[in-house]
């Protein structure tokens, strides 16, 4: 069984305090996990990567990713909202000093229209998202979903809140990033497995943030557990004529 958390920010905070993690180390490890996923998918090609960022630490993860892959791949960053957390502002300064391309809204639209983007990385909202996506964010999510390429969500697809709820507009369109792959940071979240959210998550990979998964999961009692195939012991059917009532 794998532990699942309603709020993974609690063990993250404990880890920072208990193990004296400096500011930004978890962000750097999150970016490294995203980088590894992109490299694994495109081992022999140099993809064009578009990273869409918000104002929080989820956006900081995306900016850190851009800095790490700039020079290896063609990369563009579009900040829907300006970074505001201390860690994301540090990442912004480093990326700009490296001349990572940051796009205006018109340039963002041009990149989608004129270039063949191979990967879109969603770093718009994080697990702390609440409320309803504003008009600008809603338009961008719909535009990203309509683009044909590999889509990776950082931590949780944007538009899914902590309760696993998703939102729709007046046209009944889901205002959620439709990911092929979700790289969730530190621990699995209950929100990823709700009935309404799970169709937007794609394949889910849990990435470590600087300490092993077992130590991270020992810092806080999980909210639930996810059953794995190894947890289920099915009866051995010696007879081909056995059916669901044979074993009671």
C-alpha cells in the first residue's frame, strides 16, 4: 500500500525544519524530476518545451525547470501571473540572468501558433489552489488542452483543488489541465484520485524532494492508503470451470 495525503505541505514543512533544508532545495529537486521525465521521453530528440507558470511555488518549480533545461532544449516560459513567493523570485532572477526566454501574452500565442511545441509543462496552480480559475487562466487552460502534444502537470493538474473538485464554465468545458503525465512532489495526494479529477491526471509518478519516500512518509500520518496489485492475493483457480461463486 502507498500512503496518500490530503495536505502534503505538512510533511514538507516538517522535513524542512527537521532536516535543516535550505530554502529552494525541494524546488530544485522538483525541477530535477520534471527534467528527468522530459529527457526520458525525448532521449534522441531536442524538443520544444513550453512551461506555463503561476505566481506561487508551483510556478517556481517551472522556472527552475526552464533554467535546468535551457541550452539542452528549446524552452519558453510564460508566466500567467508574476512570481510572488520568495523561492520563486530567486528562481526568476537566476533564470533571467541566464537569458531564459520569458514570453509576453502575444508571444505566448505566437509560439503556439508558429512553432511545433512538443511538450507543455503545467506549473500554473499547485495543491494550494482554491476558488475558481479566473477568466485569463481559464482561457489559457482551454487553449493548452486544445494543443496536440505531450502534456505534463507539475504536482497536480491545474484546476483541481485540494478536495479533488474540478470546475466547468458555462459551456460545460472542464477548466482543468488535461495531463498525460502528472509528476506529484513528495507524496501522493488524495485529490489526484477523486472521481472527477482522475481523468485529467494521466500516469502519476511520485517524485522525491531530497529525502527518500519512506522517510518523507514517516513524518506525518497519511490520510489514506492506495492499494497496489501486490496487496491483493487472488485465489488460484485450479479448475477452468470455476466462477465467482466457487470461492465464496
